[in-house]
C-alpha cells in the first residue's frame, strides 16, 4: 500500500500558493490549518467571514478565547493590525473581489472547475455557509481534499453529482495524491505524490488528466 | 423624555414574543455572539410556530461541548421544544458533526421547514430589510439550487439573481457593552451577525456583559446606534 499525503502536508502545499501580502480566507475544516503554516518571510492577511481580518495561528489552550474564533469555530490568535467588522461588511469584502485566495474543502470538483462542497446524500439539513459567496467572489479558489472517497470513489469527476457551490470557480486542486490545475484545455496534472505514477493517479480520477510537460513530485 | 429600555431579566425581555413570530437570533453559529440567555428565556417562555432566522441552527448542548469546554445552550433548545416551524440560515446543521443536532432531527421528522441561504446573501437580505430596500441582485448562487424560482437579470454581461429582504418581529442580540440608551459595542468575533440583525427587527432585544451610563461609550466606536435598540438586559458575564 503506497502512502498518501497527510492533511498537514496537503495544507502545507496549499500555503505555498499564497503570494506575499495576499488576503486569504480559509474554509471549514482542513483549510483552517493553513494559518499555522505560513511560508517564512511572507505576510498573509487571513480574513474570516465571521468578521475579522488579520488573525494568526490557531490558539494554544492557554490562549483560547471563545469570542475570538475563525469560521470553523476554532479560537485563533490576534496579529498586529487585526480588525473586526460585521457579517454584512465581511461579505462585501468577499463578493466585491477583495479576497485574493480562498481555500475550500470539497466533495467533488469537475473537469470544468465546478465545485460541490456543501451537500451530500443523507444529510439534507447541511448548508453552504459562506462557501457560495467565497467561491463566487474570491480571485482564486484553491481546493484541498482527499483524492477519493472512503469507499475509493473518485472525487475529481466529469460532472458533479452533488449540489453545486459555484460553477467554473476552481483554479487549483491539491489532494493527497496530486496537484491539479484547472485550465481551458482541461485538468493539468502538475505534481504527483512521491512514489505514485501518472496512470495510477488517473485510475483514481474520473475526469481526464493532462500530464504537464514539467510534471514533478510534490515538494514543499 | 426618557424611555427606560433596561429590563431586569431576560424572561421579562422576551415575555411578549407571540406564537407565529419571526425571530432573528444573532451570533455566527457557536458560542461567540450567541445571545445564550435570551435563547434560554425564549425556550422557557414557550412561544410556538416561530420562524427563526440565524446563521446556524445550533448543535444542541451535547455537541456544543466539542466547540467549547463545558458546552453552552444554543438554538437546539427551541427545536427540542418544538417551538420552531421554519428555520432560515446558511448552516442549518454542520456537515462535520454527527447528524444528531436538534434541528437536523426535527427536520428529519418533518417538524421543521428549512430555507438555506448563502451566508453573505443572508447578511445582505437583512441589511435590505433594515434599510427599507426591496432587494438586490447578486451573482452568488447562479447555476446552483439557490437560483430556483428567482428572477434573473444580465448586468454588464453577467448573470445575477434577485434576492429579497428579510425582516423580523424580534431580534435577539448579544453585545459586549450597552449604555442605558441602547448604544452598543461588541467584543471580537462576537460581533458577526449581531449588528446586522439588530437593525432589522421591530423589537430588538439585547443581552450585554456590561451596562454603562450614557456618555461612557466613545461615540467614535459605537457600532449599533441606540435608535435600533428597544430592550437591554445585563447578564452575568
């Protein structure tokens, strides 16, 4: 059994996409970890849709303040320059194109970059939260997710079968097996987990992958 | 003329919430900004057939312990009591939690109708309601289930959908400090939906950690002007 990347490594790889000075929103779950892995020498301003810009890493037990949380309900720490605002102002920021990057989890991503990340069979009461606003409004949407479901079904598909969050919004998908860029020509396989081959990754992907000319091993 | 807005208990503050009322509840989802004491009072008061507008449906006391040590009461109380006929929000139940929240159970049993709204769209619908606007066009939700039944319009070559305003009979709000006139300031991310909802209800009821005399709050930092606030209760912080 070949090993796949763990959540920390996927997250760490995602943070390598953050340009210096960028404003970044982190979606529910795994993306929240990104706040702990900012590349050395880069400044990133984390925006949280509950109304905060400029927070730092997740809080240690001693630092926890339950009125100082990110959108995943996790206590976080302040950074110099931190500011608070209400939900309406927060979503003006999001819809108005002031967020450079959002990192979101997903159930499915299609070959056109459609995203499905909020509803799944058997859970009719879940909601999209701020996911639709973020996927529609951010300049760049990065998806971090596991390449397949627990049952081994592909999550990178020709057409999403789960409820959509937004159409043609995803720029890049980072999984436990690969880094895939969404382009007009289709899904370009840019990087691959150590020890895996292109046919092996394609086998676990429903949509067709186009191996990049300069395809390389995922490195951090 | 001075209107006394300060009440001695949350029970007194929610006493006239009537059956069939629409109630906005501030906060984001978990503890931060949730008017916990007013929710408990409303569950004791017992009004039924409520429409509740809140970002999240709450997780119930048992699961709340995963979000904050010791847990806290949340909207789950109202669903457990069968007080709610309709919930409007962006996260009725958290997909990352077991499907056992009171709202999710009530929904499965057919007792509660759910209208799911993208979070930013919800904030803006409330702002429209508060500001006397008839609605707004947004690109959020285009090409998804959210666009169902809504008017569409192409603006500058891009497709938008029309979203309509939201208002309420009552808003239950959590603020950090109020002066006795009702000017409000908030604490950290406990701000979230509170200032937005505080402006969109016929009767806005606020629980605060600290009540201060008029003149003590810096006018430059007041977030919610007193004109929106009708009742204030100081609760033990």
